[in-house]
């Protein structure tokens, strides 16, 4: 019997992935850039055991049984890692041994907090450890086929998922841009507005967007390539002003595309919009961009802020959003680190 346990963190997109050109291989219509968070704060933890005596593959997510063999994305990830293991030849046991997979998320599933990114990254990374495979570009193409954004959670710090142009997706890979240590005072605050499951999941939302939004192709072809370049330069020079402006505009454009989708996908709620207004007012009051919001496919806000500005921002948030029933927000702090293997499970 062989076993591996790993944790993989959530990543939050700065330049958003929204729209696929190939549904099965999960090939995006545009590049994206993200920051991976502290694995201890918001992460998936997965243990995979392989045994000659197991009769079938089985999986549990947060303690509940998952129909593993019927889940095409899970099966594609397993097949992808096993194909790499076959080519690599380093594994200590037969690839025919069945697996038992137990995975946990320590944050709300499917509430726009990138749970699938951490979950699939963790699954693929743990499989790679089990079969003694290295973390490389090819492995990111496997994680991508679980959930697009998962390929970015295989690395810590700032990560670029290149759209690629090949039909087989071999060049649609995630590459690390800069480790967390490059910008050590970069922090993220998560304001949990609502942890209910979202009405239209990302996969469906972006399908509808690609088929009905007249803005989405303009975004993919004209806007994103420019913003990726600008964001990479801002990260390299640790220019928070440029970083914040691009991040805010990206979030707004994602949600503009969602509203341009027919029928529209509405992910942000009144509290989300109140947070947007709050951040713009706050930045105006302090006289520079000290806080940058971003929203994925859900109402919860992620706020990027430099460590030295956290106390002042937190005080202002607490004043603007006292923890009453209507506008309750919780705070989670993230600092960027990569996935890791836990030696003692
Ligand atoms: C809004 O990676 O969850 O978070 O590839 O269909 O599984 P699938 O979608 P998913 O989409 C994430 C979209 C996003 C933006 C982002 O993370 O870049």
C-alpha cells in the first residue's frame, strides 16, 4: 500500500479566465494571471492511497462519497497523470492498482472562492507525488483538464496561464511568474459576503458568455493581451498603483461580460456593490490606490492590500460593514505560497 497527502491553496485571478475554445480539453480563449494564497488559510487537502487489494476507485469530498468513475473531469486527470507515470517509469507499484481518494476543502465549496482550482490542483499534485512525478509544465496541462483555473494553483506566488494555440492543448500551460517572496508585503483580504452555492457555475456561465456575449471576443483579443503585459510589468516592478488599477478593471470587465450574457449571469449582490463603492471611496480618501478589489463568479470580495496598509483598511471596513445580519463580512488573510506534500498526512 502506498499513500500521499498534499495541500494545495486557492488562487485568485487578477486577469480573469472566462471562456473556452475547447470544452473537453479546457482550452481558454485568453491568458490569465493569478496569485496563489497561503495553503494554510484556504486550501484543499487530499490523501490518496493505492492498494493491490482495492476493488475499485473511490473518492470522498468533505466526507461524502463522490461518483468518481462517472466524473469525466476526475477521470481525465487520473488518466493524464497515469500517462505521464507510464512515460516516466519511476512509480513503485502497478498503474492498475485502484485508488482511494479523500479530499477536504477548508472553505465554502462553489461560492466563487475558487474551490475547484484548489481541489483539482491538489488531486493532480497528490497523484503526481504518489507516482513520483515532478511538477512541470505537462502536469499543469493535466490539472487544467480538471478545472481551468486549477493549473495556476500548482505554483505559489504569481502565475501566468498561457492560452496556447495548439489544438491538443500541449502549450496551454501555467508558468510561475514570481515567487511569493518577490512581493512579500502583498496581502489579500477576503470578505465573505455569502457562502451559498452560486446559481450559475463558472463552467456554464462562461459557456453562455462565449455563445451570447458580443463583448467577450473583443475582451479576449484586444483587452487581455495588453493587460497581461501591463500586469506582468507591474508585478515585476512591484508597482501597486498599476497592479490595483488593472485588477479592479479586470474584475469589472468580467462582470460586465456576465451582464452582457443572455440570459445574464449576476454574481455580485448589493453587498458586493457596496464593497466596490467602499474601496473607491477609501482610495480617494487616502489619496492613492491602497486597496484593489476583485470578484470571481460569486459575491465574495478579495481585496489586495500591502501589509503596511492592512490595519487602516481593516478599521475602515469594520466601520463601513459592522457585523450585522444584513451586511456580514468575515475576514480571511492570505499570503502567497505553493502546494506542499505533508510527510505525516
Ligand atoms: C471567474 O476554472 O472554475 O474564477 O474551467 O469550467 O472548471 P472551469 O472553470 P473555473 O473558472 C474560473 C473562473 C474565474 C476566473 C479565474 O479564476 O480566472
